[in-house]
């Protein structure tokens, strides 16, 4: 039986932060990040599986070695800049590029994170447990077996494919050929050294940049709109009732270090059963709540305002009192719909917990979820998880901003609730220091990717970029084994991916990644035109 903790059962105390092992904020940001390239590059190790459809009429692209339709499960891309890399052939023979269109909605299962990245560090964990019933880092390169076994597992549920790229199980099911284009080859003339491609090939950097560039079109909300996800069927490994074995393995870790590798066999079976049920369920088996919009409303309501307050608290353009007044105005703006006529501080008694402001805290913390919570018994397990994530996240945001506002009222900063004494400068400095710490802790806890951006903004010839797979994999990390030694004729005919692998060491050397840059990617501006750099 799925259980969810109702926030109305816990005391609304302003000095009570969320438990250390809370995961509601992870589920919240996962949902807020689905199908978006930027946040899923920040946190590569996915923890969610979501059913969805690729709508009728959607185009998919496949680069090929010949003009034969694949007869086995294969990969496609949603942007031709990606698939063109696999358009194989020499400058003499050209290459083949297939464009497909969905003739009906294609049923898919989406894996979040950088789930197309072949690594042993967790990017493939959720796929492993579905395909093989265990995490198999030793099979990190066994892609043909992975897609074959995923398709075999999904066949009873009529799954057409899986979204990392789009892995299609049958190119003849629900698809039609739009074009089979015999394109000019993207292979550049080779170096004067007969068996080694030109290490500084302009084509190499151009094509790799354009793959990253195409991905950046889907960096932010709403992400890639060509896949329509059914949030009422989400299965998350951050659901502590579903995968309790992961709670202890995550303890004390930063989110960038979370992975599914420590999951128990019993929990794997529970996860697979839950995913199976979501794929089997009738589409009418959900409440009708627009979860995507609910989460987005909460983010839009608070993200820019919290960012502004953070800026004001760290600005040196004002006196301490002016800075505090500006911050307090913003706090009151956020809380205005929840400050009742009876919300008044005590005239004299000292209240370290600011309990007089509890009504504002609770009204704020339940504003977006109380109506949904009233019919919680009709929600399915995925929807209860979503409700809890929205509740827990809203509660903590409102707890912190109510505390900050209430302490500002007591310091005499609120013109609507004046105090008998004027603000003391030293007291204000201490107050803003406390605010800075409280807000920093809240924003770190929320960890919304909307706040991660290039500062200052990039110029017109630049693009904001996060270190990405495969370009920025640090030296010392496992790479695919070396490709076979090419004969002279083979070198000329080598596909672009093969040539890319031969150059991978040079690329990573040029990118000069550091381990921590890979573990915790930081945004930077890179050039959109030559000379390129990553």
C-alpha cells in the first residue's frame, strides 16, 4: 500500500526544516527538468522513468551506411544534426540519411538524466534494471544487447521505443519513410599521414558543436516538445517507499553523486512492477490534475524572486538599512496573498520561533496543493508522489521566506506593521547576515537549474555550455576500447563516429576537463563559430 505523509499532520513550526533524508525536492526538480537538456546534463545519473508518446506526424532521423531500412532495433534522433554524424560513407560514395514520420502515437518510456551516455558512473543504471534486472556497469558498451532486451521487455506492453535518443524497436511499426536521402559525405579529406585522420579537422569540431548546439535548443522549459510525457505514470527512484534501499546509500552525498547502483534486488523487482503497471494502466486511470503546470507555476512564482533577493543581499550598492528594506519589500510581495488581517506580531513578548506568523506560513505552504490533497484517496501512486513533492517543496520555500519576513517585521522594516523603535544599524547587519545564510541554504536545497547560467551572459558569437558527454569526459575515465586499426582504404571510408573515437584523446586534451568540472558541471561560454573549443 502506497503511503504519503500529509503535511497537515505535522506541526507548522517555522524552526522545523525538512528531514535530512527528504527527497521531495529531488522529485520536484526532476519533474521540472524532464526533457530539458540543461538540467539533465547537470545531473547525468537519472532516477526517473516516465511513460509517454511521440505524437503522430513527428519526424525522426537516422544516419545509415546503406539505403536499407533497419530490421533490428536501432537508434534515431529528433534533430538531424545528431543523426547526420552516423551518415556513413566516403566522399566518393556519399552517405544515406533516413527521415521517418510517426503515423500514429508511438508509445515510449523515457529515462531522465544523460541516459544516452555510455559510462560506468550511473548514467545507464535505470536502463540496466529494466533490461536485465540488475545494474551491469561491466556491460556499459553492450548497446546492441541493451536495446534488444529493452524492446523484448517492453513488447507485452506495446512499447514502440525508449527515449534517450529515440531507440525504436521496429522501424516498420507506426512509421513511414518521408525520405531516403543520398547525401554528400561529411568525411573530410584525410591527413597526409595515411592512417591517421587530421587531428584538427574543422569538420570534427563543426559537427560536434552542432550536435551540442541542437541539444541547446531544448535546454530550458518546456524542453523537447516532440515527446509528450504522462506524469501521472512517473516512477522515481527518489520515492523512498518504492526504493528504500537507496536511502542509506545517498546519505550525506551531493546530488551529483547519487546513483541507482546500490539498489536491492527486492527494490528492483518493485520498481519493475510499478513501471509495468504504469504501462498497462488505462489512460483514464488518473485524476486529471495538470501536474506539469502545477510544478511550473510554483517555479515561476518563486525562482526569479528568490534570485532577485539573493542579488540584493549580496549587492554592495546600498546601505545596510536600504538593502534590508528592499529585501523585505520583496518578501512581503511574495507573502501578500497569505498575510491575514489578524497576522500581527506580539507587542512586547519575545517569540524566537515567530509563531505569530504561522498562519501566513501554512497558507503559503498549502496554497497550491490543498485542493488536490482533499481528494488524495483518488490519486494513483505516481500522483501521490507528485503531490508530496509539491507539498514538501512549497512548505520549505514558505517556511524560509515567512521566517525572513517575520524577523524583518520585528526589526521594524515593515511599513504596514510598524514597531515602536527604529531599526538599529548593527541589528540590521546581523539580520541581513542571517537572511543571507537562510536564503543560500534554501536555494542550495532547491537546486533549481534555472539559476545555473553564464554570468555575465555570453556574446552573440557564443553559447552558454555545460561540460557534456562525450567531449568533456576526463582523462582517466573509462572510454570505449580503441577501434580496429584501419587499412589505408578503410581510413578514408571510416564513418564519422569511428573517426571521432580515434580522435577522442585529442578532443579531451583540447577540452582540458578536470574531474570536478565533470562531476559538477559549471556553465561557460563557448564559441558558436570557428575556432571551436569545449
